[in-house]
């Protein structure tokens, strides 16, 4: 399963990219707004740091505006995936951009029907938002299972990837991987939690304390 980071924060992107953990990035207008400044600078920088796919989202809601913005966004790099909302205009833009060879991520997917239609329009990725479904009392992971089951039937012809979005905690990641989702996009805080385990911390403290004991009798010892 590929791991994308769901952020426009350059510091987090650099931090996790240096660990070799990132296959790509997803952003959206809210994430851009959170960072402040001119989003153009962030977009330019992110597409330079990351080799994999970088989803940059349009803000137009009608077809021609989406196409114009999508083409402008693509100028940031060959790795830019144009993110469009799951609307009739979004699907029309998805079809046009995809047939020109520009990859598209259809976002704000909340049902298997929407995922199926976005795939049909040529989307490279469909982004079901599981956390937001959980928030309203629907099981987001059930949607991932359903989409996966449907896409499996057509795997020879349907190349659209399931990008699990709106991830809230590490268990979401485990469950998505068990289902066989293609990609998860994670907020930096979730990736941070996945790295940690209390026994790792305690184990390391004990190793170092024992080493210090050994060193106290032999100060010249070095690894
Ligand atoms: C996906 O691409 C979106 O940017 C994101 O996962 C939305 O997550 P949220 O529901 O935490 O805002």
C-alpha cells in the first residue's frame, strides 16, 4: 500500500520524505489555507521535493474553470495530479483531462456509486473520505471494502486506484491495508503515531542506561 502525506506543510513533507516513507502528497484548499502565504510557493516546492504523485486541487466549480486551473496546476510538474470534486462538472473535467494524459484524483467521494462513476470518467484515483463518514455515524471503512470488492471484478480494465482519505488514526491505516486499498493519505500526526510504541521508547532507554553502566567502569569504550 502506498503512503501519501495529506498536508501542504513543507517541514512535515521534508521530515517524512527523508525517512523514505512518502510515495506522494495530497493537498486541498483547506490544507493550503492552514499554511497561509502564497499557495503557489508551496505547490512549487512540494512538487520539487516529492517525486511521486502530488494532488493539487482546483477551486473552480464549473468545467471550463476546472480545465484552465488543472492545466495551470500541471505546470508545477509532471507529477501533478489534478484534484477535482465529485460533481457533474468535476467528472466532465476528469474525462477531458484524463484523455489528454493528465492524471486526475476525484475527491469528496462518499458512496460506492460515486467511486464507480469517477472511475468510469477515467480517474487515476478516487478519494473516499472515511473519517467524515465515521463522524456522521457511518462506517467509513465499510465503504472502502465495498469499493474494493467492486473494482476487483473489473481489475483487467479498470485501473483506478482507491486512495483512502480523511484518515483519523493508525487503526484506519491497518484496516485499509488489510482490505488492500491502493493508497492511504495521512495527516502528519497519524504518521507520527504510527512510528511510535511505548515499548520501543522504554527498550531504548534501558539499552542506553545499561550501556552507561558499562561505560562508567571503562570510560574509553566506544562503538
Ligand atoms: C484528501 O485528499 C483530503 O485532503 C483529506 O484526506 C480530507 O481529510 P479531512 O476529513 O480530515 O479534512
